């Protein structure tokens, strides 16, 4: 057996013990180890790493991601005494973050109205998507976090969501506005009336009570985006579900700037609320939104003036 296969199992166990989910990384590294086995190569080399990472040739966006996975695995192998070449950083073009789309209030409302018009008229589906999209807009949750909410995680009496084992293995509490609590409570009643014997413990469910699957949520969202003019009929790109999260973060920061709040004090709070592992991930919104950059520049200039 190729020694990389058992070493990969140990590496994945180690990373998960450190709190990382490592689901997509596992899939990519498993494919890489299969690639190495097909070539009967027991040792990671720079040449083989580049050869695998740059396949297929038309998917440049994944190249750096693949090589990053290999680099971490190779470092682990070296650490346990297995000879490996570690691919240097900067070998391939770096990943660029997608420019966020900041929904207007009118665009959010149009999406919610379109969700309520989803057929069939007497089904749960329209209420599910109305509340799901509404929750994303007012809380900044990741779509994976919203779909993973179980009924026990939604405390409607206390007005708090418990977000468990998120992207970076952390859990957090997310407070809800009273209007959001009322909307979710109404949905819970509708859901229980439509599905008296649910097939899953999740808060947002499909028509028969099973888990709401991400691929179907994307399809419905794309349909609603086209109906409301956010995407052209044949467009493959456009505003994303994740942009609700960007909108929430940018609105919070703009509100604080406009009211003269101390951003340096409040930013770590927003970072914790969003579930970021590092405040610098939240600072990214300052550069992603021109209006925020303008506010930040003005405040910096005023401080310089006061100091002089």
C-alpha cells in the first residue's frame, strides 16, 4: 500500500482534533493520493504536486486551493519523518475574493415577495423560502448555518439562535429582533401544520419534512433572482446568497460610522457575531465597500488633524 494513504487518515484526524471540519480538503487530498498511487509515487514532489494541482487546465480558480492542501499535508509528512517536498507559496496565482454585492432594501423586499409567490399556493415551500431568505438578510448567517439550524437551536421565547460547529468548528449565539422572532414563530406553526411528523430535526424543511438541501436552495434563489431582475435570464453569475451576509456586515459598519461610534471597539463584536476567527476577516469589509473606505479615510484625516 502507498504510505500516503494511512498518513492522510492520520493527518485528517489531527486537523479535526484541532477544530477544523476539513470536509472539502479531505475530498481534494483523497483525489491527490489516488493520483499519487496511480503513478506509484510514494513521495510528494514539487513536480507531481503542480501536475495534479493544475488539473483541469480550465479551472484556474481551484489551482491555488489544491496546492495549499498539498502544502499542508507535505508539511505534516515532513514533521513525522516522511520525506516530502513542500511546494513553495506564490507558485500559482493567488485566489481573489469575489466582490460583494450589497443588496438594497428594495431588492431584498422584491426577493421576499417573489418567494411568497412560489407555487404551489397551498404548500409550505413559499413560506420556507420567505423566512430563510429573510433570516439571512437580517442576521448575516452563512447559508450553511441557516440550513443546519435544528428546532432546538431556535429559542423563540428567548429570541436567540444557537449556531453550532460552524465553519471553523466554533459555536455562538445570535440574538433576534422581535419582528424576526414573530415571523419564525409563524413559520414554525405553518411547518408543523403541513408536516405533523417531520423526517428530520431541522427548523427549515422541505415539503415532506426532510432536510432542505443546499443545491435546491440555490436553484430556487437563482429563479427568484431572475424573476426580480437581479440576474439576466441566461446569466450564470450575479448576486449570491452569501451576499446577504456582506450586506449585513456593511450595514452594521455604516450605521456605526454614521452615528460616530468607535469602530475599533465595535469591530471585534461584529467579528464574533459573524463567526469570524480573526478580526482581519471583518476588516475586509472596509476595503470591499467604497462608502466605508470613505468614512474610514475621513475619520483618519480628522484624527491626524487633531493630533497636529
